[in-house]
C-alpha cells in the first residue's frame, strides 16, 4: 500500500458536523472538504454506517475520504442514528427509519453551499447495502453508487441464512452488533448528555438475534431492503465489488445481470475487505477505480468506465489447502457481457464414488446412504472471511471421512470454471427436516483437497424459501443445490471431488435430529460452468497499485491476537471450536482515546447428541481517555432442542470498576423447519 500525501487539492477536516433529521434527532458526521469548495461547489461522497467514526472505522475513514477529497470531492462519513455520537437508538439493520434518515442526509448535503447538488454513495457491507437500498428509493440527489461486499437479497445471501439453513455467523454477527450497540457516545463531542444517551442505548437497542431467529423463512421482514424485489427501481450507475473469500460474491453477477442501469462487477480473491486493502492479495488500486466512477457520473468527466467489461474476476490458480493466504496466484479475466455466451455448461453424472467425465451413465441404479457425524464441518472456516485469523477452510480430507464423496479421474487437460456450479440430486430422507452440504474440492496428486466452493440446502426449502414444507420420509425428491460463484483453475492431473454431508457444524446449525439421506445416482449430476481461456485475457488493462491517504496515527498499547482452535475432549466425546478475535488496545493519537476490543466465540457439541449444540460469544469493549473510563461486557449463549432455540444473553456496563447497568434475556423461539 502506497500512502499518498500530495493531492491536487488541499483538504480541511470539519469535525463534528451535525445533520438534523426531521424529528429533531441530530446525526454526527465528519467532513473532508477541499479548499475553495464554497466558491466553486463540487460533488459529494457519502458513507453512512454504524461503526463509530470516532473510534471504530476512524483509521480507514481517513485513508479513503481524505483521498477522495484531495481529488476534488466533499466527503462525509455519517454515523447512523443510535451509533457513535449520533442521537437516537439503533434497534436493527436497514429499518425504514435508517433509509428515511439517509434520504434526509442526501437532501442536506445537496443543499450545502459547497455541494454541486450531486452525491455518490460508497460503502462496504452495511454501507454497501444501504447504498443500494437508497438508490432503489430514487432520491434525486444520488448520482452513483459504489457497493462493496453487499447483497441484493437479505435472506438468500446475507449473514443469517444460506439455502434456508441457519448460519453460525448469525450468532457471530448479532453478537458483534450487541457489543457495538452497548458503547456510549464521546463526552468530548456530545457533552454532559453522554451518560443519558448511553443508558437509552443500553435499554433500548434490544437483542437482534432473537428477531433474526424469529424469521427463518423469506418473509416480508427480509424482503424489506432486498432490491431484488424490484431491480428496476435502481437506475443510477452501480460499481459492485466483492471477493471469492467474502460471503457476498454471489450478488455481483446478479446485480450486473438484473440492474436496468449501468452496472459493472469486480470480484477478486479477497475476503470481506475493500479491494485496495484486499486479503488474500493481490490488492488493487480500487480508490483510483472509484475516482474514475465518480468523475464520470458526478462530474461528467469522460473516464470510459461505460466501456469497461461487464465483469472482471480473479481466475484463481490451484493452491494447497490452508486457513489463510497472503496471496492467491491467478490472473484477471473479463466478460464483456453477463451472462456470457463464452460459458458452456457441463453435466457430469454421479456414480458410486465417481464423477463420470465421459458423461456415460450406467443402466442400473445405485442407492448410497449417508449420515454424517455432527462434527463434520469443524474445519469449514467462516461463512464470511475477514482475514483476521485462520478462517478459511482447511484440508478437506478432515471432513471427507464423514461425507459421501465422488471423484473424477485425474484430468487429462486443465479445466477452468467461472460461475456457480450446481448439483442435481435425487434423494430421500428418513426425517421430515434435513439439510445437505455440498462441497467442490480440487484434489492434487498428493491427495490434498482444497475446497473451491460449497453450497447448503435445507431440504424443506426445496421448492422455495417463502413457504417450506416438511419432507415425507422415504419419498424421493429431485433437488438442486447451487454452490457459491467462483472462478477456478483445475490443473491437468488433479481431480474434482464432490462431497455431501448431512451436517456442516458450526458453519450451519444442524437439523433437529440425526438424519440419514439416500442418494440415487441415476438422477444425480454435477453442472459446471466451464470457461475456456482466451487470448484477450492477456491484454486486459492492468489495475493500478493500491494507494490511500494517510491513516490516523495510533500507538499500540496491548498486542492483538487472532486464532482458531479445535479442541477434542476424548474422555467426554466433546468437540469445540474456539475463535479468538482480540484486537488488543490502541491509543488514537488525534483524540487521545484508548480503544480495546476482545471477542471469544465457542461452538461445541457432544458425540452425536443434537441437543448438545451450543454457541457462546463473549465480548469486552472499552474506551478510555484520562478519567473517563467505560467498559461493556456482552455474553450470548444459543442452544437448541428439537422443538425450539433457546437464547440467553447478558449485558453489563461499567464506569471504571463500578457496574452501572445490568440486564439479562432468556428467550425461547420455536424451530420452524430449521
């Protein structure tokens, strides 16, 4: 990463800036403004998220927004209502209030004397979501969007559910926001009101996990904020980006395919990070790409972005399996349109233990049964990688012993795929609720197996996510399991492996009871999107190297520690995954604020006892400056029986060593075909 300090425009930082909402609540913002903007108004760029601009995202904000401001844009980073130093209470994601506030912010920005009236929105994850959601409301001020690691469908491709299966990241993310929501505003910004505002948040933010568990199907709750309900509402140009290690890469091709206005897609090897900070590498000059986008659509300067390929992706080379990559070898490829006529679809039938590349199917049918151990999935990694620790899938041989696997012969020629593989299955189950996890792996000549992509399906959702229906035990069903999009090279001499399991814990919460599936090979096949290499791939323009403006200076006071541990207690037959995400303690030198965050997640099960499943998260967050010293501790435990989920949570808040707030929750939520 090259740090840029010399810009075309001198930049002034205004902090705090208060933006009034229609009901009198004021939202806190930080504004980076090029000198002379009041005399010669310029377009603005908005990032609108809840991650505390004072102490949460402050270092990243400075890198991005000062860079854009130095190139002639007014840049605002606004804390959502109820977050950071903004007034009000935050009670859930993407509520109507959040979007109404967003429209008010856009109107306020456009009315400022330094603004030309044109505004763009940029954001990753939450900020990528609400950029698309606000675009669908068609505010006249919004001229373009850059949406990174986001989705068009809050149910099928977000952190809560995948294929109708409850994700372990549901608990993890809910606990993250539980901890965020427990923090107070900064008294140097809001004054003596900080304590009252803090207690309003502690009392009013609620337990989001209970709400999300109470909506296991794709109902109106998830449809709100899902722009796929009506793609035609989004008319402004959209640049959509993600990474293959991210949880949101599937949305990019859907946005490129379905948005009526101009949309360009970009998918690298990255995890849940901006592409110029991308891990695994290579990172790219994404801020320069954003500038091209803003110049074209907000300033009217010809940057030829409309002539870029419809989608550019990183075609990943084969690599040995490990849980963290600093760099993924590969190359950039592009398609001028998507769906692409260059993609052909291979249908590869299943046979006992084999994927038959010649396409020939035996006349006789075989039935293969499968009942995976509950621990199949301990080495699956995280649904959405943050590259903060070893959170990618490990060698799949650890999982294949509890799975039903099918291999091709060693490939005679290198094979490249781009898109979403799909597995067509004919099967039956012996219980009314069941799931199937499907993994596609690259098996090297030394037998090491690297997971390339995977998919999940709650089989009660076989006909859709809105109104699932129980399985009839023993009845045959034809189902299709779509795997995550990917671009991958399988070298000559390697094998492709499809692995099926009835559990993928703790990436996904297992069914209410153990299940045996029977798979019939005659009606089962793998569908692969095959993309032959093309000479024009070699002539694609290179991305610039990654750059950014200087970040905020900080001093590390306590070391960070990130790791994943698998513990096996053989005496008790207890299996545990422990995830440590400790950011240590730092001091932000611009504000003198000391910030510490530590989280530990624990997922455990005993033998094949489905009532033994337990997910535990424990967060400690603290803020300190001089005599001001606050700390919060949030603790969440999720368990289940065959009939219900049981949720226990506690929240404790401290000033110094004195506890000033304590609350606990005990909630039971019926299991509805999950």
